[in-house]
C-alpha cells in the first residue's frame, strides 16, 4: 500500500482527509488486522546464523519507522524485555563418545619366565601397585613419561632418574633429593621400596621391574592368560590398558579444526541431560577418513574438570560436545522476538517510552542462545522493548 502525500490523503470516492486521520482511519485498522493474521498464522521470518530464532514480520504495522514517536494504537504490550549488555557465544553441537580412551598394548620387558598373575580387566592399577608378575616377581607401576630402557644405579644421570625419585617420593619414601642424579641416598630408598614391594633387594632398578606411565592405568584386556610362558620373540603384549580417568573422544570434522585448541573450556552433555565442564586436553594432528560417510575428521579429547561426577555411570556412552564457533563480548542484546522486519529493509525494535511505543531502527549482529546483538541511535542498556508473545 502506498501512502498518500504528506498533506492529504484520498479515500476512493470520498473527500480529502488530513494525513493523520487517514492513518487512523485506514492504516491503523489494516495494521491491526495484519498483525492479528500474522500472529494467528505464526508468520515467522527465519534468520541465518547459528542460534538464530524467529523474527516477527510486521508489514502494514510499520508506521512510524525512523524513530518518531506516535500514540499507541492499543494498550501497552504485556510482554516486554530490556536491552542487556552481555557476551554472546555461538556454539555447535558435535557428537562423540565418553570412554577411558583408546587402549594400547603393554609389552613385556622379560624374555623368559611364566606369567604368574595379571591384573583383571576393568581393574585400576595405581602408582606403586603391580600390573603383572613373572615368576612371582611383580612389575610395578610408576609415574612418568620416560620409557625404561636401562638399569638405574648409583652414578646414573638423566630425566628417568628424576622420574623414579619423584615416584618414590609420592609413595612416601624419603632421605634423598629429587634430581637427575642416582646417588647413594637414592639407592638406599630403592632398597627399602624393593623390600616392601616384593622385589629383589639390590638398590638398582632394571627396566623389567617397572612399568612407567604418566598416570594410573585401567586394564582393558588380558592379551595372554596367566600361566603363559614368555619367550624370546620381541614385543610380546601382556595386557591392553588405558588411562584410569574417563574422557570424551570427539571425531571433529576438519572444517571445524580451527575452532578448537588445547586448553579451551568445553561443555559435554551426557545422554541423561547432565552437563559437565571440561577442558580440551588434545587436538589430533592426523586426519582420518570414513569413506562410507565421506567424512574426514580429527580426534579431540576432552578431560572432565570433575571426573568424580561420572562415578557410577557408563563405562562408555555417546555424548555431545558444544564447540564455541563465535563470540561477541560486551554487546547490547535483546531477545530475538523483539526484532521487527522493516518492509523497506533492515530491522527495528519497538521501544516503550513514557507510555508510548516508538519504532527504533537497529543494526543487528550475532545471534546466539535466543538473543541478538543490536546497535543504533537510541539503543541503550536498560531500554524496555516489546517482544512477541
């Protein structure tokens, strides 16, 4: 509908009337009828963008755009909201799996002897505890990252010595300095530890007495049963194991790789709806492809801030990870349902000021969580605006 000239308007077959009267007599009733029809039909304009919701489409009711104030055509709206200053965060949901991680094999250092005992599947082996025994001599779990490859004895220097001393200290042994030097004090502490652990008391630590991992482990499978004889063949596995703490493994599409970094905060949702806070502990560097799905992905591992929250739950379960895809800090926002679409292009909000409704054009920004970023002349924190019911 095209408005008449500013001074007068003409009804078909009738006399000229002032433009204000024409607005009250013609435009306002049409606007009210149009608004009722739009509400009945739930005519919504979908906006692109993550988290975008619905925007009420107002056509004939858009009288007064440009920020001018006009008397309300009815009672003031019951549904209102205020402009808030906050941080908007867009997220994308990605499916994954909660588990203890991918099991790996533990290779026996011994080249002879009989496996007399092996920790059972599902068992958590802690620092200082045996993983398995050969000829009734235990192989003890210690913490560290250096693979045992030599006998540690008085005069040995290196980071593997420091890891041994650190583990002994964590187990409560004293009388030595934690450094990279295996000295007489270290040998004395080693002898006490060996006696309490059921090992030959020698004061030296050969690689077949210990298994070193960066934390406690959980036994997944016994590769060979107790009673098996170890032979000369290399790389003979005894068990497969994983970490003792559950993590979330996420196969992340490579197109989203740039959005995730080690150390990023993460929120994981369990099938029960429980939301757990976590931290991205690793981002895979090697891409894998699922040919059947034509999907290339990397594996993202999320560690939980409070692993005890998973106690008594599933050993393995599907989960959903919320990945932050965008963020705008310190911006003015309103509910998406406060937006009005201008027939001439752009958007506005309907401000409530001094008992009057004012259409205020706005520039929109990010959408997230049912809210939209807005800016423009007359938009300020605390402003009351009308929202669609």
